């Protein structure tokens, strides 16, 4: 009877233990399981970036960029250059012939003083070269000089460059002026002649280009230059 009572007590105890919370066993000791805790993410040390509401940030297009430039200094108006009006007036009054030779001689129109000489020269300009030729179908250097002196200055010159040199008065380069003869050694001795115009330019019958204008400082002619001859031209008497 006593044993039956003990068994009943044990049964009651087991039934009541099933309603108890489970136990965790660690190192043979009973530890109650901790209450469930909702874990939150661990915050790092970085500061939280806050944005303002209703504000958007957009990349600025190149067209919207403002270029900062330094303020330009105010320039004072200067008095107009009188030479500008002088040159403009000269160009308006210049003939086509003057404009043409101003360009060929690389000079200003008002520097062209002997227009009569330019007219006679222009009649021959571009004529092809022909050795021994004396016409506009072909002409050589000495015949060209002879033709210009006869038509422009009414002076008759010898036929060859060598004889023209002998009949000239030799002058220095510092005395050179329009109409003087310039002599060169191209094939031996005095073999080429031309007429000096201005700005170191002379006109002649070139074997390569015919009647044309060349520069005396061109290396080819500079190496072959002999001298400058002046033909005394008769003075025009004014009545």
C-alpha cells in the first residue's frame, strides 16, 4: 500500500514536469533558456547620411556651366589712323594696271610713279622666251630691253647684253633707280640683262618663264649678279 502511494506521487510529478519549460544543460548544470530577443543590426561608426526631402541632385550639363572670366579692361578709343584713309583713297583711284604691278612688286600703289613705263612693260608681260627672238611670239633678254627702251624712252640700245653693258655708266647699288639695267653672268661673261623697277625687283625675259618679274636677292640671281648700268635718257623738254 505504501509502494502504491509512492508510484502515484512519481506519476503526478512527471505529468506536471511536461508542462514546464525545457531546460538547457550545460556542464551538467541546468540553465534556463533566455527569453527570445529580436536582434538589430550592429551599427558601425560611420555617420548616417541624411537627405533633405523634395531635393534632387543632378549632374550639371556642360551647357549649364558658368564660365568665370576676368573682366576685360576697357580700351580707350584711339584717333583713326590717317594712313588708313590715305591708302583706301589711293586704292580707289588706282587703275587695274597699278594694282597689278603693286602686287607683283610687293609695294604700295602710291609708290608706283612711272606709269608710262609700266604700260610699255605690260604689253610684253608673259611673252615666252625665244633665243634670238625680237617679237611678241618670242623674245630674248637683250631684245626685250632694247624694245622697252625704244618705246618708253625713245632710246636705241645695242642688240646684245654685252654691248648694252659697255654703253652703260656703271653705278653702285645704293644709287640704283627705276629704269637702270641689271647684268648677270648666266652662261659665261655678261650674258643676261633686265630692267630694274623697284623694291629689289627687275623685269626680264627669263628662259624658264618668259617676260616676268624676279627678285634680285633670289639666290640664283644673287650669285650671278655682275653690276648695274645706267643709260642716260634724253630729258623731256616742257614747252
